[in-house]
C-alpha cells in the first residue's frame, strides 16, 4: 500500500486469493475406500457421455422460454460422483459438466409422460462427442459406477442469474475402460459405445442405501431410457495426472475445475495433450513464525476445559509445500520442519 491506495501488486494478490479460494472449493476429494487395502498402480482414464435418450422432461422446462418470451431460459448439465459397489460408498469429488442451452441439445418427442405428477414429454439430450472428464485412479473400475445426474436450471435472459434447479433423472453408469483415448474416434454406431444404461427418477443418494440392486432400484426406473457413453484409458495424461492431479479427482476439460500447471488446459480432453509446464524450483529459507505467549495460554486453557487433561504448549511445527490448487506437488509433497 502506498499513501493509503492500493498498488498493482495488491490488486494481483487479491485476485490470486479469490482464484485460490475457488480452486480450494472445487477440489475436495474423498479418498477411495479401497486405498487402505494397498491398491495397485493408479491409471488415468477419460469418460464421455454422448446422448441420453427417452427420458421424461417436465413440460414447464421445455416451454419456459416460449411462455416467458425469452425472459427465462433453461440450461442442462450433467453431474457425476463415483460409487464403489463393493463397499457401497461414494468417493472422489462431484464433477459438474459444462452447462448447455436446453433448446440446443434437447429433441422432444410427441410422447406424453409424467414427471413428479406433472405433465412431461419424452426427450433425447445430445451432448456431442467431447462431454466428459479425465481422472487418475487406482480403483478397479469393474466395481465402480458413476452416479450420473441430469440437472436443469432456470436462468434469466442474460444467462447470469440462476433460478431453480431440477434433478430430472440419474443413472449408475458403468466405468469399465474399453480402449485408449488416443485410438478412439466417436461414431454413433461405434460398437464400444455402451447404450444399455437405465435412467432412474429421484436422487443418486439412493445408491448409498440399496447399492446397485436392480429390484430395489427398479421402482424408480424410467422405462426405455438409455445413455450412450464410453470410458477409456488416457495414457497421454499419465505424466500430468501423477504430477498435478489428486487421485479420483474428476476434471472437466473446459470448466473452472482445471488443473493448474498444464500448458494448454482447454485441451485436457484432447488425445494429443496436455503437456506439463516447465518445472521451477521452490524453496523456503529463514521462515519464522511467532504467535506469542497469549496463544499458548489460550490453547492450554481450551484443551484442559474440553478434555480435563493438563497440556503444556511448547511450540509449533511448521508444515510447508508447493501446492497447485489441487494437490501438493514435487518430491516430498508436504514437509514438516
């Protein structure tokens, strides 16, 4: 600060602080429950969702733009969280795909249906060839399902103010890898594209209670629905993933949840990328932390009051490391000094 006014450096630091906070909120990853059993080597994968067909979409969302004369619009996106079928536990993070205008990707049919007791129509959602995420995991994907949820959001005409969000349907999508991304070219008739997924109404949290039991899930089944998707290995991401990504962190290629440290973040979905930025050394020297006697006295009082045991504060242990917004990077990661 100079003369009571912010200089350029202060502004840059403030912007970095805001960006860091956003990154921290988007990269909270729950460890895979099988990691403690001594899992094998982590591999990199990529999944893509191409089309979700024959689902029931409420008529008020399909007609909102017309009825409000453009004052309101509707966006659609997919959310996904990995679920271990053996341990009946969710893990990793919740991936949020990019938001698309419903009018551009939705193809309503003439069939009438019901959605939560309201008028609805049968629809197909086309997400194109590049809608998905990459991730690093040591989990056996044969025992993993992606709880994939279709979410629709009412927006104002400027697309800047979000209104009500609606969970339309969801599915426990199989995650077994078919081939490597480098050798895949999408075709709607591709034999490796799975299309036998059944969609359900309600919430994917149901998995935590009944697992993937078809009989119990069948009560919420959406008849004749399907989801075209594929999961592939992503060998060209291996170097970047192991250096910069947390295990089981689903990372979309063109959303805010990008990985700092990649040279071309927008090409994370591209088989020819990404590349890691050149490394630079980071070192800390002569770092001193002083908290004063008052901190120690208050800490001793708090511990005695809460546990009934005496505690003598003798100092602090400093932990330091280089962090890219998703994980501690470099040899050693987080070190104790």
